[in-house]
C-alpha cells in the first residue's frame, strides 16, 4: 500500500483520504488489515506530520458468504484507530444492500452522500 501513495505524497497534500482494505478483505485477517492501514498512516506522517488523514470505512458487500461480518469488524477497528490517532473518518453506514449490484458490490459511486464526523 505504501508504494501506491508515494506519488500523491510528492504533491504535498494538506489532506489525504484513504479508502483501502476492500479487495484484501476476503483473503486477509481483519487485524492484519488494520495493522497495515496503521502502518500506512505512519508512512504518511513520516513524510509530513502536518498532513490530515481521513480513513474511509469499508462499504457493505454481499459478494462472499460472511463478508459483512468482516466488514463490520474492520469498520469498528478503523473507528477505534481513528479515535486513538485523531484521524478523520468517513462512515458508509448509509449504504445498504439496496445500493449493491447483482454481484454484491457497491454501484453508487458518485451518488453516495457521505456523513462527515470530526474527530
């Protein structure tokens, strides 16, 4: 994950929104994903401590049996991470199964109303 963000960091942004973990959720443990996201935040801060970081929680999905349990677990850990590290968080609790396509994935990109919560 760290290599993918380096080009964006070179642009010296004031704020970064991170939406990661969705693709790895099927094959990785929730704790491992959380640790990797935390390490990504560390790398961003190593580059510039003044960058504001916001984590985007995982959107519900139904493409795999039991996946939403992992989504809920990861989203809870991301919320805890944001609270512990004073990061912003974007919740997607307003997206339910009605916003998923026939494959069980979100199709509402560009139509999602995001609720913002300051930390």
